[in-house]
C-alpha cells in the first residue's frame, strides 16, 4: 500500500481566503499523486496548513501567507523521506 499524504488547509471564510485555499489545493493535487487535500472553514484570520496532522505553516505565526511553492517543496520533502 502506498503512503497517503493528507494535507489540510484551514482558512478564514469571513476573511475571503477561500480562493487562496482552493488555489493551493489545486496545485497540490496537480503536482502529487497519492495525496488527499482537505479544506476546512475557520475564522479569525486563520490560514493554516497541516501535513498529516502536523502544522507546517501558520499565517498567524509567519505574519504572511505561504507561497504555494514552499508548501509544495515541504510536502515533496516529506514524501521523499517516507519512501
């Protein structure tokens, strides 16, 4: 069985971050096989990205949004380390 990567994107719905979350989800799904992407509504300015339940990016902590490529690179590193 192949190792399944699960990425969860939690975004602030009232802030209008849905398009950003969908764009990141699309990039992840286009780039990787064997990946599941979950998008969850949040509030209070949240935009967090989890990889297998581990927080890998927090807009609150970083004071910015992630670049899609930095998330793709981090997921790629994890996939390569799990093989």
